[in-house]
C-alpha cells in the first residue's frame, strides 16, 4: 500500500481542538482508514499446486470412506 502523508499546520489564532478536527477530517477524506481496514483480513490466494494437492487428498479420503461404507464398517 502506498504511504500517504497528511500534514496540518496550526494557524496562529487556532486552538488545538480545531487543529485536531481538521486533521481528522483530512484523514477521513483520504480514505486511509478504510483502505487499511479493507486489507486487514485479506488473505493470499492459494497456489495452484496446493489446491491440486488438497483436491487429491480429498479424493483419496472420499474413496476410502466409500470403501468402508460398502464393507459396512461405517454408516
């Protein structure tokens, strides 16, 4: 993610609360927080090789379960 610099300078006749309010507004307008929250829980996609291996494992397990079902060992 690209870094964004937000700078707010205090005017001579301005109090701290209004400077903080201006800074908060600038941060909100730049959508920095929304971008971070959006990417916070995103996960990388699995590689094709890993997906193929897991599919093969599932197929082997399913085949073994079907065989046991036919033999009457599991319901």
